[in-house]
C-alpha cells in the first residue's frame, strides 16, 4: 500500500496492477511454456531479462520513493522469513516449474490466452493446495520454526540499504548484458539509456546514508519530535498495531535483563541499552522501545534518532502503562461516554492479548491492587 496514494483502496488499486502485470507477462512471451523451457535449457534468456528488469525497476523505485518521502514502507506488507519451510517450498516449486515450464503467474497468463497447458497447471496448483491442507497435521511441524518478521537483506548483512540496492542494481544490469551476449543479440557492450539510468540510480543509492528521511538525525529534528510528542506511542495504539500485524513493526525491550525481568510484551525483542547503537534497522521499520519506566527507552530513542533513523517511538509510561491499560484495564468512576468507549476498546484488546479487563470502576489514577506504580518513574 502506498502513501499518500490509495491509503484505503488497496484492493481497488490491485485490480489494474494485476491486469497490467498479466499483459506485461504475455507481451514478454512468458505465457508460453516453450519460452520458459528454453530458459531452463539455457537457449532463451527472456525470463531472466524480464524478471531482472522488473526487480531492478521496482527496487530502485521503492528505494527512491522512500527516500523522497513519496512512499511509507510501514504501510507496505512484508512477508515473514522462515528459512527451513521456504527452502522446502523452493525445492517443490522449482520441481513443478521445471515440469510444467510455468509458474503460478505465467500459468494464469497462459490460461487467459487459451493455452491448455496453463489450465492444466492451474488445476495442479489447486490439487497441490488441497494435498498440503490435508497433510498439514504432519507437514506443519516443518513450519514451526522461528518466523522472522520484517527480515531484510540489508539487515541480515549489516550493510546500509543503499549499498545493497546499488549492488543489486549494478549486478542486475551486468546480468542483462551477459544474457544478451549469450543469445547473440548484442553487438556491443554499450548499455542502453535505461541501463545507464539504472546504473546512475544504483550508484547514487550507494552514496546515500542508511536511515529513513534526510536530516532525520539532526538535533533540530529530534527536538521538534519531542516537543510535538511524536516520540511516543500509547499502549492501546501499540496493542492495535500488534494485533493488526503492522508491517515492519518491531517492539524492543531495552531492560538490562530483558525476558529475565519477567513479563514481556508479546512479540518483543530483548535488546539491552548498550546494544542499541549497533541495532540493525531496515528502511520502513517501525521501532517501539519500552522499559519498566521510560528512562532507558528514551535514551535508546535518542541513540537511534541521532543515527538518522525515523519511525522510532517510546511506549508512553513503559511496561507499567501496558499492564494497566492493556493487560488489566478498568472503567473509571463517573466516566463519560467517551471514557466508557475507550474502556470497551481497551477491554477488547485486553482479551485478545489474554489479559483480564475489570468491570469494577476505580477512581482516576488509582493503581491496580498489587501494581507497583513507582515503576513508571524508573528505568
């Protein structure tokens, strides 16, 4: 999903994009199983040229749209990474691709063009899906590893995003040139105009700093965020982000002992404060920091912001506020309709997280029995 365009119309926007994608595949000749079979035999490099060109174009477009503030990567869905199940799936997918000489996308294109092999491949897709569903009680154990949300190549390598983007763009252009050479369709090594543009954008990407928006780490920008309270997120808002599986969301526990300190917010990572300066952050990540109170989380926030990383927040009032407002919410004595609506929202979220909303009203600022209110002022 893109911002500021189509914030609530992703499904509508997907239709013309899907149609355009299918037309592009058919025009490129990828609706023909013969083209793909010749690619696997090393005779025709159309598939490599089309896919590398698409990857380079999309990657550079996303990178520069993010840097220019046209695209909010936090609104773009990113699938989880789980290497073992994905490796098994890659082997099975590759075997099917070699047998049918069609992938799911090109099979749909072939079927739409009236090719019988496309219809047969789609039938195989449905049959395979049914078999996996029936066998899932036995196969599911292979997928019960540790899925990594928002895993990215820059984050895994520890390299700036611009370096990775530039390296892939430059390498991809070279692959396109080599593919043309192998086919005997290129008479010189002189790159096309589009290749020159891709090389230039890739080189500029390498020269950019890692981080979200320019000047995001300046003291003026940091002070402005603090003054406008853009540095905080409320516990209920964070709970809704987690429940909605917000793309790129990372909740980080910066307490010294992390999980050994007791309860942790579901899905959070333990990163002690001294490790925060070296934390790998991918473009588009939304970071929420918390500690028992707020001091350590606030220090971690400053450390990340001075690196030029935006999209970083501190959980308002720390873990104690999460316990009071999400795990154990309660109505307030004399609450008006707005306050009761807020309580109902909190109670619904509390039950989703396995909490225990109370029906007993308490006075404003009254602590939950057994709660340690002093933790709000600690780190």
